């Protein structure tokens, strides 16, 4: 992939975040998602790449925008797999709470898992704990291993878990070890990514969430030198059949980093929609708006934070085509 693609992709997440942020706190998550998705596509059309959506808004007949197998880009440049989530945390935007992001990931053509829109059990850590986690091990063993790798006591750890009824037993188990828990209402891409940044205070993410979000989180952690392991959790026979149609034969095996996003290169970009631990959200003032974004590339290991100020009167649709 071209180095310049990294900064081009930030324009995509910026546009999505700017569009979604107009709906913050208005209780209408579908409208926020639609606005972000439309803006994301408009900017993708200007990007020099030949992209294929492998993680998107659904099948073509279910999602008129950014559907799986849709082509993106202006038809020139590298062939890449694309994973998108125009608003990671639509409920967050609707309620005006923390950590909504516009996110995307790209990898070389044929190197990203085609994950169906079902649940995935996940465990994620930052660079210091790579190689010590094991999804098939008891929770207490993983907590002890991560604590040792990070030079902490188990009681010092902070574990992010989605605040869901299905996690009641998991939460109880973690609490019994003395580890601390950060329950998050949504947004486990942000939760996984935060494990790689000391300033967030998060050491580990565990629990089940969406499989597409698992792939996006894996792209981010590949760029950051972290690790995510996952296992698909189909709930019905139809979901099992869908896994097969998407090329996943053994639905019970643990998916490791190379299974989720292979090759030696990947790019991840995210822009805050609402304020979070890692990225500020969109702030409007008069005819201007500010954004904070993160863009990373696995091959170089470069991590950039990008502050943007946007004149929305000159660029009302968040895109100026060449």
C-alpha cells in the first residue's frame, strides 16, 4: 500500500464523524449512522485505491450503503480489503455519551477475515502483554499473565467489558480476582484499542461483541503491536451456514491475529464523534468544527494523532473533489 493512503483515509473518518456529530444527543441513532455512511462513501470515491468492503453495513439487499463486496475508491491505486464502521456506537451518539468513533481499516487484498455480523468472544491486550493471553484458558489465568507481563498486581488491572446481561458471570469472575472493571455501554473497538495506550488506564478487554468490530479492533491492534484473539459465536443454524458461505469452515476454532488480518501491512483510521479517553469528539463553533483523529500503519509502526479544523461553510458536504 502507498504511504500516502494513510492520510487520505483520515479524510474519510473525519467526514463521517462530522456528519454523525450533528445528531449527537438527539435520540436518533439511525439518522446519525445514515449521515456518517453517506459522507464516508462520498469521500471514499476520491481516494486512490481499488477497495472491496469485507466488513460493512450488511449484505447488499440489507444495506444500501457500504455493503459487503461493494467497491470503493476511484479505481486507481492498490487493491485492498476494507472494513468500515461509520459510527461505532450509534447508541452512544444518540445519547451523547462517551467513546463514539468513526472507524475504518484496510489491508492488502485477500488478507482480512470476512466476518459475518454475529457475536464473537474476544480477548484483547496491548503490546506489553502480547503472547501471554490464551482465549481457552480460565479468566484468572489470563489476568495473572497480563499482570505479570505488565509488572502489576492483579488488583491494579483495569478490564473493559461491555455492560450486557450476558456478561454477568464473567463480571463476577473478574471481580472475584480483585481486578477492577470498566463497564462500557458500547464501542468495543475503542475498548480494545485503549488497551494499547497507557493514558487510558485500560489493560485488557474481554467478553463478547460483534464479529465485524472484532476484525476492526484487530486491524487497530496490528498497527499498535497488540493482540486480539476471537471465537465466533453463531446462535442459529442459519448463522453457522452463513459462516460457511463466507469461507469460515471451523467456526469453533480460536481466531488469532493472522486469521483476522494477515500480511505485513494494514492501516487503521478513527475520528472521535463524541469525547472519549483517547480522542476528543467533534466540537462545533459558528461555521467551523474541530476533530481529533488517529491514523496508524502496521508496516511502519507509525501512530499519528491528527487535529483538524474544518470550515463547514466552504466544505458543507465535507468533501472537495479534485
